[in-house]
């Protein structure tokens, strides 16, 4: 007679333990999306033969969806890292001018069909910060992409200026909250607000992670409403301020 094994009822797992388990399996979660993106790019490069225009458009849509899904997954995995207390940040010299150019390239690669191209006012010369390039790029991409998904036809602007001590990055959009008091909770996980056009906008993890990443770099981040003025519609703008590297810490000092 076979022995039966009944499951042992254990205490509920702590959120930190669940987060640690998810982090350990990160590579398995990412692998399918990486494969989708890789094979899509190989097909678009003609490695399996020429494609007709309809096939190119379809595969480009698949690639875009793959990048968007991978970005969402990376956000979730970083939330798990924060919950488990395992998140770590690199401390390297980063050319923020180049980082912003990479962000613009990646936005163009993944923006939804029919959305407006990102308008930019970028730095023309290298400016260095000390920190984690991947996390800061992720913060910017997440915030910009969220706007393009929430209201695809709105214009999004990325502006940057610098003084002797700080970089200031501003993301301006036409997503105006029906009640500006909702912005008080903008950096909380799962923030949601009704917009003036009656649609809903939700920050899943993007603003929550951006806050963590910027504060970890001894920076500041806030959100504020934009009032309609002339041809400029009402909307919101997110502002990040990051300390620039001391001259002796930048590669130009070598």
C-alpha cells in the first residue's frame, strides 16, 4: 500500500522571502523576452532572408512588445530587490550626456505606434555623475514610456540643464490630472489618477522606482502640475536633480 504524503501547513511566507525567491529566478523570467527580441532583430536584419513590408511591420511590433515586456519585468524584479533588501548600486563615473542619448534611442525603439516622437533639449558636452548608469536609464525610460502609453498622442519633452553642482532633468507631458492633489501620492506604488480628459493614468512601478533610484544617488525628485498657457496644454512635469561628479572624480581629470 502506497504511503500518502499530505502537505504540511506552514506559516505564511514573509514578503521578503517571496521577493528573494523571485529575484533568484530572474534569469528564467528574462530568457523568453530576450529570445523574442533577439530573433526579431535577426529577422529584421535579413539573416533568414528578405521580408516583405507587411512582415517587417509585424516583426517590428513583436520586437517593440518584447522590449516593453522586458522593461516591465525589470521593474518588477527591482521592486523585489528593494523589498528583499538586496538591491545594490554601482558607483561609477557616468557621462550623463551619453546616457540621455541612449534614452532617446531606446524610447524611439519602443514607443507605441502612433505616438509622438520625444522632443529633447539635451546637453552638447559631457557632464559626469557618479552612480549606476543602468538604474538611472531605467528610471527615465519608465517615466517617459508610461506617459506614451497613458496618452499616446500627447507630446512628451525631455529637457536638461546643468549648473556648477547639479544636473536638472525635466520630463514634461500633456497628462493633466483632474485633481492636482492626487500628485501628492505620485511616487507611491500603484499610483492612479483620473485625467482631465476623463481617461485614467496609472504609474505601476515607474515613479516608485524612480524615487528610490534618485534618492539612492543623493538626488531629489518631485512632480508638479503644468498650467495651460497659449499653445501649451495643461499637464505634469517630473523634475530630477542629481549631483554632478567632482572634477577630480571625472575621467577628464585623468
